């Protein structure tokens, strides 16, 4: 009986030894938001220290939460001052959009509001004149 118990125990231990690496591989991977943010910035041609850029992105969100910045334009001005002098306005807003999506997704509508005309604002009339060749 003792030999049978030892054999059973060694079989169970061997099975566990094989299962543990399998479980480790099967465990879901949790992405690092700072790395994802860093990688997205590279798509836009924005480079720099990963931790520094993540810090700026998080501060941009915190400035909105604390009402230091009241809209995306103010946030963009802050971000622009922190990035390389060669950073374009387009890259600044790309940085800001990536930061909002990564660190404060509830603030993304602030960017989309910028693209919409203000309530009650008249849209400019279409230019007058003869139709263009492409319009005929």
C-alpha cells in the first residue's frame, strides 16, 4: 500500500510540474498603459522618454480633473510647452488624444467637442459665383 501511495504521489507531483508552466503561459497578459501610450506616440512621430511622456499625459488629465485646464486648447498649450520645440500642432493634439484615450477616457469628448460648431453659430454661406468644372 505504501509503494502505491508513493507512486500516486509522484504521479500527481509530475502532473503538477507539467501543469504549472502551462498555467503560467495561459495566464492573461496585462498590458502596460505607459508602454501602449509610448507605442502610439511613435506612430505619430513623437519620441522621447517613455516615463516622461506618460507623466505629461497623466498631468494633462489631472489638469482637467482639477479644473486647471477647461478645454482641449488649454491642455494642448500645456502639452506643447512640455514637448520638443519641433513638435507640430497636429502632433500636440495627437499626443493629447492618445493621453485622453489612455489615462482619462472620460475626457475624450472634450476633443470631439472642438470639432463641432458652437451652438447657435451660423455656418458660413457657400461661396457665390459660377459653378466649378467639377460641380457641373
